[in-house]
């Protein structure tokens, strides 16, 4: 059952990447500065409400963090505000998705 969700998420991420998705890292600035995926924008989850206006609502958003918890919170908030969004989980998972 869970494999089905992983497969669907993988397909959505692939589709969003093909559509020119915005990569959003919601970890802290210090975490981002020590290691991040090139091309990602850093908006820590603690300030997502105030900073989501800096994202383009016309492009899908792929959210990641360290393990998946913070990106889940951020994805929910973005979705509630009309963004087309998917939670990629942790940065390790996101790196695997980029190798599709």
C-alpha cells in the first residue's frame, strides 16, 4: 500500500520538475548554508507564512527539509494558499528524485 504512494509521489515530482518546479528548502538558514541542492530557494518553515509571497504561484513547488516533517508542514500551508505543491520529504530523497 505504501509503495503505491511512493510511486505516485515519484511521478508527481518528475512531472513538476518537467514543468519547471521551484525547489523549496524549508530547513534553517544554517542548515541550508552548510548543504543544499543547487537552485533551491531557502524559506525556513518558521517564516513560510510571511515569505510564501516570494514564490511564483504559476509554477509548481517541490518542498524538502532534513527528514520530511518540516516539509510536510510547509507543503500543507502552501497548498492551503493555492500553490500546486508536493512534499519530497528529506534532502536525501529529493536528491534521489533529481536523478530520475
